[in-house]
C-alpha cells in the first residue's frame, strides 16, 4: 500500500469571514496558526483531523469550501 504524502492528500480552502476582535486569545492563536493574515484571506490546508479540529474551534469565524 502506498504511503500517504502531503502532495496526494485532499486539500480544503478556508476563508476568514469574521474578525477575531472580541474573541478570546486561543481563537486568535488558532486563526494565526492556520495561516490567516487578514479578513477575507483564503488559505488552502491539508484535510487532516488536526486541521478539522482547528476549523471546528473557530467555525463561527471561517467558511470552508472543498
């Protein structure tokens, strides 16, 4: 069975649609950890359980498209 590499894994696009101002610091750290720089910024992330957990934590701030 072939090993799963980063290149052949499924990727998802995540967009930051709401500002982190007024939310707690752990949510801000999660948003920065995902690679967002500004509002309406779109990042492409690997579809892993870790990424899904981060999205779940800030689901009120982001939108996901596959």
